[in-house]
């Protein structure tokens, strides 16, 4: 209700929320996916190696988040096409 009352599209907000959650799963201090990768990696791979290896992926996701924030039409074109808005 708050998102709608502020004039934002709930689908756009949901896309932003999903991207933000995915970034949170891949970054410290929590980084649940990092611990999963560490558990599946060979013993010689350290957690520091895994932290360094996710940097390009996190940067791409942050750029994508900013693009969707600046151009909400990217997230809304398919729902608008499907629902005829």
C-alpha cells in the first residue's frame, strides 16, 4: 500500500526488490550463496577467493539495478504488453 500511495508501480518495485535481494545474497556480511559455494568448492579455494570472484557479478547487478531504477519501462514493458496497459 505504501508503494502505491507514493505513486510507484508495484511491479517495478517488486523487480527492484528482487534484484536487491539477489545482491544481498551474494555480498558480505551475510552472503548465503557464498557459503554455499564454499561448501561445494575444493578445499584449496578460500572464502576470500570466492569473495573476490563475485565482484564482477555484483557490479553488473548493481548497474542493472540502477538502469531499472532510472528507466522503469524496462521492467514494465512485458506486463504492460500482456495486460494491455
